[in-house]
């Protein structure tokens, strides 16, 4: 019944938090739900969360990796979001939060309150208890000991033990930054990220050294696409198909375009390798990204709601066309076939900058594009019909960083 996991993650809260008891044992808080995000880039993970839960409001809490998500959620959709996301680790519901003060009485009271919550629930069947920590240790607390104590309570209450495939999961998270411990029912904890690792570029039958990491490709698709539904995602310069693979494995409808037939055939091979039985519409088309309306199937015209674009700066299939002009023409072309609420995620190479993974990029003066000037690019983006909503930096190596830019469509006459 007890499983301890040590990982680096970030935590987000769903629903309003209220103080339910305060006294000699410290402050006791209860929250509706808490979403637990991975820690490789909390700011991007937060943006992905906001995109997947557009009807909820995010409120930053004390820890840089603790955010409250206000409003009700659909539990089934939440499960889908966890298993389809790049940044979401788990979602906890009916949470109890302990502010650790070093007092063992506080810990005992915390465990007692967890037991009462489990006892009052209407759940039946088997239970597994999982614990993990983030942002370092909390002195005087052990996740495995807490999990053992809660596990003993579930056994006393008559629940059977099942770690491999329990009917219900209880999660206990220890946050070293805020010294808080959060416990709740886990909807679906995606503790193992090996699925994305198994799809990294070097594992595919067709790859190039410049291919994106699957976790960034998947996050970009979710940031552009929003909740998983029947809407269309477009990758107008697909290359080896990294975006298409991640979209298709989530069951999203995807159109992948490339002017180079080698890339088209390579993407098709990669999709066949990654997906045994497609659960969505997947089209790989040879074509010019600057003339999309001329060849995109009629049923997809004005139906594209999410665009992901990682321009192939080391591979210009458009001959003498400059990188700047190629990107401008592509953005105008994309605009013509998009819905009126479309989102764009654009990834650009930039000169190395200091990256704060907990925040968006605020200082435009720090952005130095490898191709062109940032101020000229911003003007071009606006004239092409796109408005910047957010931007983040990612470290690649000592000589290169990436700019991840999220934009929304603007009306064009």
C-alpha cells in the first residue's frame, strides 16, 4: 500500500482554500483540489495548466511551485489532462494542508484529519498511498513514515492494499520551500515520464540532431491547443514530426506540413512507429507553409485552432528566401486558415540569456535573436495578425537558448 517517490515537481491548488482549524497544533487548511506539476520549467508548466483549464483562475501561493486554481473542474477531463500533459504530475482532491512547525502533535493531528477525510468518503475497493517531495527536504518529516501511518489507517478502515492498480490513490506531497505537506485523493498520478523519454528523437526511425525534446514539443502542443477536443492542430514546418507525434499520441487532430519530401516521409515513418492505432485525424502533407490555403483540405480551412511552429533555421527549403521573410510569410499564411480564437506557439533560437524557470521573460532587452532583431520581429508578428500573450526562455547549451512565445490571433481586414 505504501509507495515513496522522490522527484522534483511543482504544486498547484484547485478550488478555494479555507482555514478550518487553528490553534495549538498550528494552522490547518483544506483545499478543494491541488494539481502537482513537474519541475523542469514551472513557469511553462503553469502556462500549460492555464491552457488546459481555461475556465479556472490561477492564483500564486507562497511557494513558487504552489498555485491555486479556482473554480470547479470536471474530474474525467482532469484525468485526461494529467495523462496528456508535459508539466502536470498529478491532481489531488479534497486536500488537507499542514504548515510544519516542528511539533509532533501537529503531525499527529494532520494524520488524524487525513483519516477522518478517508472515513467520510464514499469510496470503496482498494487504496494505494504514495508520497514524494519537492524543493528539498523538510527537517523532521519523512514522506515514507507519513505514508505508512496513512496506509495503516486505510487498512484499519477496511480498504484492501493495491499499489500496482488501486481503485483509489492517496497522495502526500512535502514541499521543502514552503514547509507545507499536502495530502489528498489522486485522480491519476503520472509519476513515470518514461513514455516521453521513449519517444525522444534518437529513439525514432527518422531523426535529425536539431529535433526538440518530446516534453517541450508536448507542452507547446497543449499551450497552443488548449483542452483536448476535436479542434485541429497545425505544424506548418514539421521537420521530423516531433509536434505531430506528441499531438497524435494525445488523440488530437493534427495536420503536419513540410516542403521537403524527405521530412514528409520521415514524419510518416515516425508516426507509424509511435502510434499503432490512430485515435484521431492525422494528415502529413507536402506543401509550402507560405501558401497553406492553396492546398490544405477544404474541411480544415478556417478550422485550425492551434499552431505550433519551430522554424528550421538550419534547413531552408525555400532557397534564397531569408529566415525573416520566410517566417513573416508563414505567419500570414497560417492566419488565413485559422479560427478566430486560434493560438500560436513559436519557438525561436536566441543568444544565451539567464533563465528564470519560475517566471516569464519580462525584460525584452535581454532577448537577442540569432536571426534578426527582436523589435523588428515584434512588429512583424503584429502586422502578421498575432498578439504576444507570454514568452519564456529555455537553456539549450552554453552557446544557445530558446525563446518559447505564445501568441493569440488578432482580426485582419
